[in-house]
C-alpha cells in the first residue's frame, strides 16, 4: 500500500505484472520530474492551452499507473486552467497539484524498486530466435492437442520473463510449474 496510489487497479490493468508496473512508475517519475517547471513556464507565458495539454497527459499517465491522488489533482487543475483563458489564472488548485506531484514522485523514488540479481526478477530483452524456435516446437502439440513436454513448457516460461512490448505473454505467467518425476 502506498499513500495516494491504487496499485491494485494498476496491476489489474497490467495483468498482475508488478515488474512492469514498477518500471512504468519509475519511468513516469523520471519523465515527469520537470513537469512543475514546465507547467510554471507555460502558465507564466499565459500558454493555457499547452498547460492544459500537459496536465491532461499527466492525468492520464497517473490514472493508468494508479497514482490516484496526482490524477485527481491534475484533473482539477486542468479544469481550472481551461477556465483561465476567460478570467486569468486564479491558481486556487495549483498548490494542491504541486503537493500531489511532489508527494507522488517522492513516493515512487522511495518505495518502488526494480529487483535484480539471481532471483529472476531482472528483465531480459527478448531473444527472437529462441521465441521463434519455441513457437515452432509448440505448434504441433497445440494443433494435435497433445501434452506439451516439460522442457518446452520451461522454455515458454522463460520467455514469459522477457521484456516483450505490451507483455503479450504475461497471461501465460500463470502456467503450472513443470512436474518433476521422483
């Protein structure tokens, strides 16, 4: 549990892939580190449309990654900035947004880590040749409905741990472990 976050919702969006969520949250923290500075510059230049776009993007990213407090604060400030073109910038919700932004980025940096080492948590790049070979070997078993050999299941399980774009193999991470004969 992380204050200001609904990580359960974010994990459901990512098929339970906590490593991917950690990587995306850390990426958001890096990419949005200068958001307040950029927003301040846009507001100072009366570039309210651009400020609204920045807030809209931030709201979407935060919402998708479970940073609910930041998403709500960005949404409120976006609405206020949208009304600004008619009345000047009142900044009523800006302090709450800035606090939510700082709190969110700080929480990510303090509590989210990518695991590494021998635990298998490190994310490896996909080996396309190995993927093609496993899929080729797997096809006859799927077409005939025959039992898939343990070695092939192990190879498939290994590929699930790789960094495929969009994590298309993530649902297979729930494959049963290979049985060993005693």
